[in-house]
């Protein structure tokens, strides 16, 4: 019994490390972006592509490698994913030009995507019922905690070394993950694996996109949570170049903002009895107000910017699981495929928001503000269309419940 308990705890610790790697890979080197921009003699827009491409290729890795693991098992895909991320992290560290860095960063992200989806798949293979919910709660909490710690650590690395050492540090974390992966035992036995080829498994994902209600909610949720991704791409430039703070101080500001995200899940529980339309109306109003405050008050001082953006960070942590809960409640089967498509859609839209905010606007703060007005505005448009056309109909007090199904009469 004791051995079984230890194995379970060891497995939980292992998947937690896998889950944390991608957020750490995103945020650890953020304090180094201004230094990298100067080192490679490029623009902030091009340098910010290292963040945008990471999210895009991580999403692609999640889609492709998750489907492939259903055919060949978790362990071989996991080992290949960790090795890919590790190898290209080292290439990032010693890249002689920005072009090679962008390419290596993309392939590093592809491997990290495989690690994240394998962590989720391993949990689903190994736990059921309440245990499954508890373990997923732990691993998802790490997605919030990791971005709080990573920029502070990265800021110290940049302060005492240089930008290359942030990738070396990530390679060290990935080395630990690889050694642990060698000890990992397969959780998907051969008799439970799909007989379909990997390409046919991937093709099944297209069925989720053809669900118009599901696709519309991807647009609504992706656009409304985009401003936080825009902040990730611009935060180091806003604080270090714009306000002139040091890297360690930037890490502190970033950590405070990330810590505010913890309020999102708590707020999610409190709004479950509130009508869905009211929750969205409140969220849109607050986001637009924050966009206006960022352009007026937020430009005056780093503390003012932080206070103006904290509600955006909190609402991002509210709406991501809130919309996800609505979408997954719509599905009674193919939940894994639905989850993959949903996360891919959110990530791609968020990446477009990052690219948009990183364009040469009047200032980096303006880029984040314009993202709020444009991308949250698009979310509002799709939300109104969905409600006005009857595509989405919610019970009066649905909380995060699924939209009411459309009848043949109003379909």
C-alpha cells in the first residue's frame, strides 16, 4: 500500500514537472528580450516573435503528438518530445543570428507541446473520478505558479550573466525531465491503443471545427483572453525600456501581476450562479475600461501600469477555464479531441494578439491597449452574433453550464 502511494505521488510530481516546463520556457527569458534585441541588432517586433512562435508551435505539437501517442504509446512520444525541447534549447543558447534562434525556438516549443499533452494524457490514463480532478487541479495550479517564479529567476540570470544563460537554465530543467522520463513506465497498454494511423487520428480533429457553436466559442474565448498574451510579448519592453527599471525589479512587477491571476479561479467559483450573459457583460466592460486607463494613467509610472493591468490578468484567469468549461460541457464524446482543438484555437488567436501588440505602435503600452480594443472588440462581436442568431442559448442561471441545444425548429 505504501509503495503504491509512493508511486502515485511520484507520478504526480513527474507530470507536474512536465506541465511546468512550457510556462517556464515562455517566461524565463522574458527579462532578456531587450538585451537580445540589441545583441542581434533587430527590432522588438522581430524579437517578440520568439514568444509568438513558441505558442504557435507548442499548440501544433499538442495537436500532432497527442494524436500520435494514442497509436504508439506515451513513453516513446514523451522521450522524443523532451529530447527535442532539450536539443533546441541548447541551439537557442548558442544561436549566432536571430533567424536560427527563431527556428530553434519553434522546434523547442514543438517538443514542449508534446510534454504538456503527454502530462495530461498520463494523468487521464492513471487516474479516475475525484482523483483525476485533484491531480488536474495540482498540475493546472503549476501553470499559474510557474509564470510567477520564472521571470524573477530569469531576471537574476540576466542581471548576473546574459540572455544565453536563460536557455542554458531551461536546458538544465529539461535534462532533469529527460532523466525522469527514462524511469517512466508506459501508462497506455497496447490493447488500449488506437488502430488508426496517426494521420487518421489527426484528421478526426477536423470534426470538432465543424461544430459551429464550438467554433464560435473558440473565437469568443480566444479573443477575450488575447490581451494577456499581448502583455507577455511586451512586458519586458514596457518595464525595462519604457520605464527604465532593472531586470530584478521587472521580475517583481511581473510576479505581482501573475500572482493576481490566482484570483481568477476563485472568482470563477463565485460566478457559477450568475447568468452567463451578465458575466460576459461585466468582463467586456472591465477590459475596455482597463484599455482606456492603460493609455492614460498606465503610461505615467510602472506601478500605475501594474494596477491598471491587474484586472486584465485576473479576467484572463477567469475566462480561460470559464469558457473551457462551457465548451467541454457541450461534448459527451471525443473530449480529448475537443480539448486539443480548443487549446489550439486559443493559443493561435493569442499568438496573433501577441504579434499585433508587438507591431511598431506609438509605445509598447499602446500595443497592449490596442490589442484590448481590437481583439476584445472582436470577441464582443462574435458573442453578440452568437446570442442574436440563437446559436448559443443559456439557461437563466447557467453558471458555466453548456448552452441549451438548438431544436430542429430554430436550428
